[in-house]
C-alpha cells in the first residue's frame, strides 16, 4: 500500500499499488436501485444476526415474523438490505443468500459496475453513518427513518470498480480472520464450560465426574453462611471507586464500563469492598438469568450499591475456587428456589438475604479447591488472551477502514 497522504484531494490515505487519481463524487442512486419484490412466500425467511443474514430456521433468534408474508421483501445475492429505522446506526447487511426479509428493511440492488460488498463496508464507516443520521427523518432517534428516496440522494465518493473490489477483498479477509479467532475464543469458552460440568458435582451429587489424581471421597455440604461472612461495611471513607458487575470483567469501575456514572451523587452509604470480597448483583444479564456473583480483583477497594449482597470468604486462600464455583452456575437453581416469584425490587430478583446465606454449597478439601481453581484459572488466562487478540483485530480493522476510505467534506444538501 502507498502510505502517502494527499491532502486536498478526493483520495484515501492508503491505496493499493496501481491505483491513483481522485475518487468520483456520486449519489447512491447512481449505484443502487430499490428492489421492491413482494409475494415471494416460496423463498425462505431470513434473519439478521451478528454474522449477517441467515436462514431464520437455523438461527437462535425468536421468530417474530407475521404469518402473512405477502409484504415481505425479496433479497438477492449481492443486494444491500438496511434497517430503515436504524440506518443512522449503520444497520445494514450484504446479502449472500436469497430469501425474504421484513418490510422494516429497505433492499437495494447494485447497478452494473458496482461492488456491493465495498459499499457495505463504506456504509459502516463513522463518516457515512453520520450522513445517514443527518438525512434520516424524525424528531428523536427512536423515530428516525431513512427511506430509499432520501437515501438515494446522498452524495459520496466512489473509486473505480477494480479499486472497489480490492478494498472489499482486503476488509473481507480481515473479517475472515476475526471470525476465525472469534471461533477459537468460543471453542475455549465451550471447553471451559464442559470442563466445569465435570469438575464440579452436578445436581443431587456430592462428588464430581472428573477428579485430579489423589483426591477421593464426598465433598462437604455447607451453608453459604458457614463459608462466608456477610459484609455491610459502609463507605465512611467516601471512596469514589463505584463498581458494577460485568459477566466478563467482574467488579469493574462504572465509568470505565458504562462510560458514565449511574451512581448516586452521595456514595457514603454504599458498601465498601476490599480485594477478594464478593458481591451478588440480583439483576439478570446475558448468560446469568439469576444475576452474577463476582469477587473484587481489579482494585484494592471499591464501593457498590446496598442493593447488592456482599460477603467475604472466611478462608482467604479459597477465593479463586469460589469464584469458579459461582461462575459454573451451580448455585443458580438454588437461588431460583428462594426467589420470591414475580416480585422484583428496582428491577432486581427478590432474593431474601437470610435465605441466600442458607443456600447449600459443596466444599472439597483445601488442596482440591486449589487444584480446581488453578486449572480453571489457567483456562481463563487463555480465554482472556484470545479475547484480546479478537479485540486487537477489530481495532486494526477500524483503523484500516479510516484510511481506506477518504475523509471527505462535501455538501450533502438535497
């Protein structure tokens, strides 16, 4: 690639060898026509997921489609379909399968000499998303829509077809790499999940299916309150490190996680936690239907809302074991058994604190605890390293897109 920046010209910062000259100013209607083909009930229903369009029958998404699909739109291979109400967020897909989609989408058929995959990547750039937002009609974001008539008049820069294809090929190869690394990440997570099911006793059992050499006998059944001490220490030191629970990161600073504070202005009444202390957030989240229990590992101290149930392990050396125990979801069914059905407080599952500390937990010997924790923690390190690799590739792609498409400034008035 040529890394020369040509200021003042309608060209990108990075170009592949053999390409020069300015990109042409076009309108989207020069490159696409609206496809409005209905009454195609003979074609399969498609669903839009993170990986693009897929057969609804093969997706894990709930089918919310109408029984009458006469108004559903046909999409052909190579089309661009975008969510009319969400194009200001870049919600579009490059179609690699024929079928029908909800009329909530606008379907665009590429003209001859146009690479639609190039346009898919172009439409995902921050610059184009800002233009789509500018041209969407509506008073607030939730009511914005970008119909084809307005979409088609938008101006943008277009290179020659060979350069379009080269850029699309480059970004598509990066996407292939991201998918491959994401698949490896998921395989690691699945491996750990399967291993946890064997390393911890399952419902009604007091011994696991898989044990390390030298360990035998049943695990002890204890009450959670026998193993942990409830914490209610108030934040008298006015610690400002307000924490929230993330399924991926555990107890993490709210500003770092949400990019904003959702805490009360006065946090002196919050609970103060020290490194190794646990907190239970009774709010359900993805993969955690009864909420998450996490120890404080990222900071020496922090504070959480009094809506959380906080506790400290009586054996400080067992923190890693109990972290893995809770992550395995062994306590989930027990928590559901004590939750007051239909009763929620501030959006949280209503779990009586006394009943929570009365829940049964399974406790092996300290040496077996350490062996299990060490095994699963090493897997966590591999998962975290793979997660960083995936995120680094996504950042690389983001930076590449900024340089492969011109950062133009032109009037987009109709």
